[in-house]
C-alpha cells in the first residue's frame, strides 16, 4: 500500500465516531470473545507468531512464559480495539523494550519501557509514542513520558486501558494512572498486539470494551486554533543528505545546504498534514525514505504575508539538523543530535519548542520561509522520529498564505 493511501486513514482514525464501540474478535479460541468478557491468552506457540529470537518456556511454578530475546511475538488472529490489556513482564537489565497495539503492518501505537534503578524518579522510565514505517518516534513525543514504579530486576504488572483516542497505563497495581494519554496518534482504531524484546512475558489477559469509564473522545488540542503555529508546509521529495565527519563532535554531520540547491517550484512538492500539537511529523509521511546507513534530508517551504516590514521572533523544535532561510537568506541553523552533549538540545535531544529560537526578517508582502532538515542519528546509522514544529511569537501583521495548500493539506490529498 502506498504511503498516501495507507496514512489517509490516519486522519479518519483521529476523527472516527468516538462513541462507537469496536468488538474485539479473537479468532481461534474455543468460543467467541464477547464484549466485557476477559480472556486469558496462553503463552504458547499456537497463539503467537514469532519474529526473531522467541522462546516458549515454563518456570518452576509451571506457568507459561513467552521469552522475546530479539524481535517480537504477535498475537495471532487478533483485532483489538478498545478495552483492557494486562500482563506481567520481566526486563533484561536496563535494555529498552515494549508493547505495540492497534498494529497495522508497519504502523502502531506503542508503550516503551526504559527500566532502570531510578525509574521511580526518572521521567524517561515509560513512554507512549506512535510508530510508522517500523520506526519508533520516541524523540517526537517527549511529553508522553514519565517516571514509574518499575522493578528492573523482577516481574512487573502492566495494565493498559484503551478507549477510542485515549489510554491510561497502570504499573504494578497503582490506583491512579501512571501515564495518561489524551490523544493516541498511531493512526488506527484497531489492530493486532505485539510483545517486543528483550523481555519475558506471562499472564496476558484481554478484556474487550472494559474501559473503566475512560472517555473515547480525544482531549482538546490547544494548538488547533492557535494561529501562531506555522502550518501550511509543502515538502520536497526526501534525499540522501551529503555528510562529512565533524572533528569536534566526532560524528558525521550534514553538509550545509545552499538555498540554490532547493528543488525548483516545478519539482514534486506536496502539502503535508500536521499531527496534533502543531507537529510536522516527517516520519509519518516520509519514513519509508529513512533507511540504510545514510542521513535522510528534505526541504520544506511555506509563505508568510506581512503587512509591513518587521522582525518576527520564532520558537522551533526539530530533530536533528536544520537550516532555515527567509527570502533566500540563511536565518538560522543548528543541531539537535541525541547523545552528543555539545549538540543536543533540551529536553534530552527530543523535539520541543524549547529547542531553539531566532528572528525572521520579513519584508512587506509575501515572504518565502524554507527549511532544510535531516534525520541525522548516529551519522545515519539509525533512524527514529524526524520532524519539526514552528511557532511565531505573535501574528501581528502576519497572515499565513494557505489558499490551495490549506485545502489540500489532508492525508487524502497526498
């Protein structure tokens, strides 16, 4: 399925009738799974499709255990939508792992675990994120992570309650949600369930449509009507960003692009829809280009109309390297390289409007704002979330020129 047709359903998934209840049908059980009926899922080969190094074991108490050393195990013949998922898990040291749900091929919602001795105070202990093109977008959704009462050395009980666009996560019997997600953005209202490694899993149960009163409607997006966010972007085709070794950073970095190298107006430019929060999520739309041991780049452009000559301050979040031009002149360039102290922005190399700020010198009339941005992680050896958000200090004397772009700015038009 093409990127455009596959993710056209993303917008529909965010706006489907939230009060509709989707019955989960688990095929192959001895009798149908009815609404509000809890089903215990055996951790046996008959119920799971293994991808990678996966083992099925019994512990001393003769309980079934699914051990995922590498890769994942997918629950067979399952289409889970709303309800409660519970399971026990034991981590492998401090190695990162997780569960994906509402899984469709290469896109899903995910709960990520980063077990460590300081999980009780570390805001990086657990995190929700979407995945697209098999890429986990943890660095685009840093607002959805928090501390948790995780035992890194023993078994932990995990409970997920999903209702429409919302999710509550309870860790180790917590009475209040350990993590609350008001808008799930994985893209689909239902799908399969995968348990990822490295970790061991036991006592999995699914209770379709048991949502503990959790509303199905997404929480309000405070940026939706905020005119300061720059929204009407056109995107070029992705390309391999030329790079070189930076002697100071000891990392391959993108070679500074020049404005004249931007694709011509007659090239293939497409409008790109925003995620909630004003996010230009490039991985969602162009993650299929984030492959191989190379840095992936793309050009974005938009037009701001000013009723007089002025300087407009801008806040911007991005991953990973960015160059901003206004009317052909370089206005800003910077890096947000995870794990490199002198080139990593707060918070922790993740995307946030606190990453950087600068001034745009705008002339009276139409102003073309152009961004070159790449996904440089470990010199292109790994690929994760890739995106941008830009917000003007105010909209005094400014109008975003959307026009046909704004009308086309929907997944179905890509």
